[in-house]
C-alpha cells in the first residue's frame, strides 16, 4: 500500500507541473486545475480501492489457528477436562481458532499417539491436559520444533522452547470453600474425597483444609485419597465412609467426584465443587464451584505463538487474576453472611492480606 501511495503522489506532482506550465491564460489554468483535481480524486479513489482489495485478500487468506486438546477424561466430565474444553470454546468466541479434541485418553500411550498425530497434522498448539503426559511429550516436542505444545498442571516445560507449562493456584479456591464449609457444618466434621495426593487436586484440598482451620480450628477435616482420578464407585464408597464417620459437608476434586456428589445428594448434605461448575450434579446440595477459567492464559499463549514465541515459559491462573472464579448455585439457600465472608476472603487473597499456605 505504501508503494501505491508513492506512485499516486508522483502522478499528482507531474500533473501539477503540467498545470504550472500552461501559460498565463486564467481560464485555461482553471481548466487545468479542475483536471488536476479530478485526476487526484480519481487516483486517491483507486488507491483506496486497491488498499481495500489487499486487506480483503489478506483476510481471506488468513487461516484459523488450529488447537488440539488431548485429555484423560470426557470433555463433559464436569471437572478437569470440561474446564479446559469450556475455556477453549469461550476463547473461540473472540478469535479465529479451530478446536479438535481427543478425550478419554487415560492410557498415556493413547494420549501420546494423539499428541503426535496433531503435531504431524501441523496444528499450531497441542495441549497435553495432564501431567502424566510429560514423559512422551518431551520426545514429541523435540521432534516437532515448529509446533507449540502446552502441558498442565505443571510448572516444568522441560527446558524446551516449544512447550508452555501451565498451572492453577487451586489452593486459593479451596481456601475460600473451606471458610464457607466451616460455617455450614453443624457436626464439626467435614469430609474430602481426593484422587491422588498430587497436582491441583492436592493444592485444592490443602487450601480447603487451611480455610476450614482459619475459620474454625475446632472443625475436623477427614481427607480420603482413593488413588484414582476416574474410579467413580470408589469415590462413592469413600464419601459414604466419611458420612458414616460424621461428616455433614463434603468436597473433592477430579472427575471421579461424580460418585461422591451422588452421596451428597442422597444424604442431603452440602457439596463444594471444584474445577468445573458442578451444580448440575446436585442442584439442591451444591453450594458453589471453584471453576477454572483458562481463557486469559490461553489467549496469552496464542498471542505469544502468533508473535513467534512457541514456549519455554510457565504460566498460571489464580483467584487474583480471575482465573479461579467462585460460581455460586442460586438454588442453594446460602446464608448471606456466609457468602459475604467468601467474598471478603476472595478480596483478601487478591490484595495479599490473606496468604494461602502452599501445602505440604
């Protein structure tokens, strides 16, 4: 477009010189000026039309960024995978991307095949949504240096400049839920069903325990890790055991909590959700859900890729930056004072006046 502008300017100068050389006859000069003006106007119109045509061609030629998501559980699990799936779809509302999903890849070898397949198909970003995929991802990423990869939750990008590591400060959300749970229990006994003591699940649970203790140190919190992310039946049995021991409030993390929420519904006791909005699992018992909103982080990654940075960084979301959001269930009769205490806790975490313990 700059070249077109220079040519047009040259033409105007040439026409002006012609006008200047046309003698002293004022009528002739006026005619020449009018001709020059018409020529300039036409040249400008042509330049604008050419510029618009170039923009349209560039826009038409631009292809959407292709993102492949590989995850261990179903994309509608109301937990770990759905949180990322929903975030990707929200990102798609504001930018031109194509999303492909391979879910239910609990077997690491199956996930590795899917990750490699997306890389071979020239996807711009391949998300390995599970720390357990780290081993094969290192090898795959080294084989495809022009493809960007992301793995979470993790702070380790393995020293490779085409891997983004992403994590979530889930302990912050757990802490807020713990503050509320300590005010809802009447038995001073709360139960927690966890998968394995690692990753964001452990952060959430550690934060929850800390929040309960901060609100009421007399409340007992019993944590039962079932050593599985996917065993719904085992989660149900663990929840029943916790209720049998006196728990009148429950929470948990990971996709297997479907089993635990079922027990909360049967017993009519409050449930605090995490990762994705779990209101649909028990509209009468779910108090709120600490939902992972990955949108800002995803947009940051996509912007970096567009600018030529394919990885080599660790990113995170938290309550303070809006990446963790408490979504309350309007169907649960939560006391206004308890909700206000949650909001005050969120504000305290955000301004640094409340520091959530990192856990063990």
